[in-house]
C-alpha cells in the first residue's frame, strides 16, 4: 500500500532551521505534485508549499516565501522542506500530501490532496 512518511520535525529556537523529509514508499509519487501543509492547535490545516512532479515548478504561501524551500529527489522518492528563519507562528504539525490528479501545483487546497502522511511536529520556542 502506497504511503508517505514525514520526518525531521522537532524543537527549534526562533530564527533556527529545520529540514523536513517526506519519503514515499514507491515511485508513484514521482508523477504527482506533492504539498506540505501545517496545522496549528485550534486552527485549520493550511497549505505551505507545493512542488510539481518534475521539481521544476513550486508554489509557496506568502508567509513562508524567502524562508522555506521545497525540493524533491525522485531517485530517493523524497520531498524536502527546508525551513529557515523559523518563527513561533510556524509551529504546528506538518504534513506532506500527494495530489493524485495533477503533476503540477494547483491551489494549495487541502481537498485537492488525497494521500497524506501522519505528520511531524514542529515547535518554535525559546
């Protein structure tokens, strides 16, 4: 059964960095857009970044532009989210998800992504 597994979360001080990984169980993910989402306590899940199947196109939400970078390595079936200059408001559970309909990024809408990982916790605190 195809699955996505996130890793790399943790506790970091404001201004620090983390790199999240999203490992796919097989190369099915190579053909679809992959997105990163986050959910803070008491808030709705929101889209953060998306990358096309080839990695040539990305899309970021305004609040993370210039700080977060999404990338992928299709040989390793893995998508990464490099997060720099982290802020307390970046705290939450981070999920990766696959858009099983498109290879390019559409809007970062939760409903468009059908396969989800279990999430990894990111805490930004001094």
